[in-house]
C-alpha cells in the first residue's frame, strides 16, 4: 500500500477528516506535523533561539516524513486573513514540503487549483508540476 502524505496550512487542519473519509482507506496516511496534537507553544513569548529551534525541529520532522511518503496531497482551500481572501492558499511551510517532494521526484496532487498568480510563490508552486484534482480524490493514483 502506498504512503500518502497530507500537507497543508494549520488553518486547514479542521478539513482533514473529511478528506481522510474520501480517500476510502486506499493509502497509508502520513499526517502533517502537529495534526491531532494540542498546540501548547507560546510563540509570542519564545526567545529567538527557542523559536528557531522549534521550527528547525518541525522542518526536520517534515523532511523525514517526505522521505517516507510516495504521494503528496496538498490541501489548498481559500483562506481569509486580515479581510483579504487568498484563493487556493499555499503558505511557505507547505511549499517547502512540496519542494522536498518535487526534489525527490514524487507525485504532488493539489486538492484545489493553483493559487492566484499574485501569490508570491505562484511560479515556484507551478514549477513542481502538481496534478490538480479539484476535490476529486478518485483521481489520485494508488
């Protein structure tokens, strides 16, 4: 059974259960860092060193997960932040995981379409050659 890693912004963690249901147990799942865990980190009160150490640990955990996965599903829904809507949002941390998968020649599926062209990572995201499934999970090859 192939291993599928779900990657997305923490803003979309609440959408993961519906996606898992739609995958119909076709894959062994690798979940995003921190999914299902209570976030007890007080980021605002961390020293610069603590903040750096935390993110280094998260990036290293992501790298390990990426190396174990065969397929990647990027959940990229619309995100509203500070009164602005970001269509098919993919943030920097999600992009870094996409990049790692791309560099290992692994298939990347986007749940929704590409982000708006005004997204500062648009060209980089597009260059990973993601397969856009427009929420049709049956299009993911197992």
